[in-house]
């Protein structure tokens, strides 16, 4: 069982906006600013889309944005495009005694 | 540009060990931590551990303690991940990932190495 909880799937039509949630605890998401989001297309390595809750790496479209409230982080994708269809994973640094970083279970985004 | 190039796919029998390499280029190897993350077929990402290429210190997820060893060779800018006592559940793609532009996130990834454990 993943430490961070994400919805298994979300969908949206081209041009629409969608939000993916990532719920943890005060030991991870709620306790640190080190929440990141990754996009993964089939057969490819993950790609960093958002880091430190809301920062975009150079080259990532400004259609991607991140936020956090309490123990829940969110990724919003606006102006959906067909190429956004992929799996999305959140990650957080954690003070857990069993590991230093944790991932969410992943969310499959379908662009209708 | 930053590149992480991993070794090729492996097929191992249960009980054996596997050692995967990850060669870094395009940045100062000893200045940034390297992580190992794995992904079983059709499953999510799982953090395995981290190594400091400068001094070689490591921290492993409890799940892998006693079975995983991460090392580095500064002369070739390469990190290694060795997993022992392999079982079928270890069949996965193993990724190395560094934190070069961000301090605490995985901003550059290797291409992945498929390790298949089968009798």
C-alpha cells in the first residue's frame, strides 16, 4: 500500500482543467515543502513536472501548477491536451522511520 | 546536459543477486545525491534508497535493508545498486534519479533497467 493516496484515474476533455489530489500525513506532505509531481508516459522514465509544492522546472508548460493545503497536495493541469494523457505520481520527503521519500500510487489521466 | 545512463536488462534466478549501474555526466558527480527507485510491472514507483556520491554514505528504505547495497565509483562517475536474494516480486524496472537542479526532488532520471527474476 502506497504511503500517499491518489485517485486511480481522472479524465477530462481537451481544453478543460483537471486536478489530481495527493493525500498524506503531517509526517510527509503536511510537514514539508518537498512535494513533487511526475509525469510518466508508457515505457518511459518519469519526468519532473512540479517540485517544492508549486515550482515548475525549466521547460515545463505553465499549464501545470501545484499547490498544498494541510496534508493534501494537488496538481492542476489547465487547457488539457492529448499529450497530457499519462500516469502522474506525487512524491514527498518524509520523517518516517522506514523510508526517507514516499510516492503516491499514481493517477491515470485520460484525455477524452 | 545532465545524463544518467544505466546498464542493460538482466535476467536472474531466484536467490541470485543483480548489480545495476548508472553513469552520470554533465554535472559535478560528487555534488549531488543519487536515488534508486523501482517500478514493478503495472505498478507505481517505490523509493529504495539514496547515496551521497561524495562520501559514499547511504540510507535505505527499511523494506530493502539487508538486501540492497548502493556504492559509487568517483573515477567513472558511476553509482551502483546491488540487490541480493532476489525473488519474483523483485521483477521491476530500476531507475536511478538525481537531484541536480532541485535539492530534494528527482529531477533527472536514467532510462531504467529491467530486472526479471524467473526460474
